[in-house]
């Protein structure tokens, strides 16, 4: 069942957070050339907003495994896609906001219907968008205990800093460094693919 109150809070978040205007960059795919993944402010406050508002993406409050505050479940076929959010989720906390931006980036890729694409590259895009969001607001997250995650966040922060200083096209080298950091995570396999079939 979807949660109307949570949905309203997410819509408010998407339509009022000024930091979205800084999330504007392109990242080159190494796997699907010559594809450039692109994110831009309207992806959040217009496209993802509309998808959630119209229930093309259902918002679901759900007890999730430890360490997972939220996740996006892209379902192939006639079923609604689902944004699952932990009952502990606190939208006033910058770290949780960043997680939400991360998940909304996955929704944005799904909306675009680019087809099956590298899971690791999708994560690279989502971590970078989250890092831009956080740095643009001068917000900070606590230090991550897991060294693999800490390395991912640090690498994404480095890219975010360049984007905030005017870089639009992320270099292949920077993208590769982040994808490599992500591939060290046990849940992500090099060959795994994520669907993107519209919402
Ligand atoms: Zn992700």
C-alpha cells in the first residue's frame, strides 16, 4: 500500500530544495558507448516529481534490511515501480536527503527508458548526484564506518567538487575511478544490468 503522507512530504522535498539546481552533469558510459548519462535539475523537480505525483512510481513505507534507508525497485512489465522508504526515514537529516537524491537519480534513469544498462554505472551517477546535492548545500554527512562505502563517497565528493566548480562533462578517468570504487562493493557485479523501461 502506498503512503499518502510520505508521498506528500517527498513531493514537497522535490519541489522546494534549491540544491537541485546544481545537479547538472553528464557522465560517459564505458560499457555502452557512445552513451552519456545525463542528469539535470528538471529531472528531479519535474520528471521524478510527476512520476511520484501520478503514482507511476509508488511510494511505500517499508521495513528495510539494516543499513538500507531507501531503495528503488524498478519493475519490468505492467506493475508500478516502487520507491521503498524505511519508517526511520528523516527528511530533515542531510544524509537521508542525500540517499533520497540517490534513489531519485535511479528513478530518473528508469523514466528515460534507456534499456538495460550497467548497474555499476547507474550507481556512479546516483552517488555523484547525491554528492553534488550535499556539497551544494554546504551539508556534511558523518564519516562512513564501512571503508568501501567511505571510498565511494570520497571519490564521488571529488567529482562533485569539480561539477560545482563548472565541470559539465565528467572525465572518463574520474568516472572509471568511481565505478572501480563501486565495484569493490560486494552487492555490485561488473556484469550486472539494471532495467530502464520507463515508469
Ligand atoms: Zn543506488
